């Protein structure tokens, strides 16, 4: 969905963003960096940042796919989110310890 260096969103990625209701053209015109990778200091792994990362987070929060964990910066994937990601991206996930929808 994103190039290996995180510098651009692929056409398939833009289609996926649109499926989430994200206005890709507005993100591209914004003042914020459109897309980039950012090294997470705690996990020491890159995550998606910039306008695209924020828009995906907002869309997932609005749909109830993720919930914020009180007192932390962490989020938790809900059952609704598990099912939504499976439908949107074809990512099947085992049902384990999910938050309430």
C-alpha cells in the first residue's frame, strides 16, 4: 500500500484510503507531510506517519475499529476493527483478547 521507503502511497493504497472515506486529494494539498515513515522509539520499528497515518487513525477511531487505552498513547483493535480490516484488506486475524465493539 506504501512504497518500501515510505515515500509514496501506491495506487492500491490510495484506493484503500478512499474505501475508508478518506479524501486523498485533500490530504495531498494539505500543509502536513502527505506520507512518511516514522521510527517508533519504544518498538524501534517504523510506522506510517504524516497526513495519511493521521487520517487512517481518525477513520479507524470513528468506525470503532480501534479504541484509545486510557492513560497511554496506545490503541487497541476491537472485534469490529478485526472484522473491518478483514473485509477491507483481506487480513484474517485469530479471535483472541479483543476489546468490546
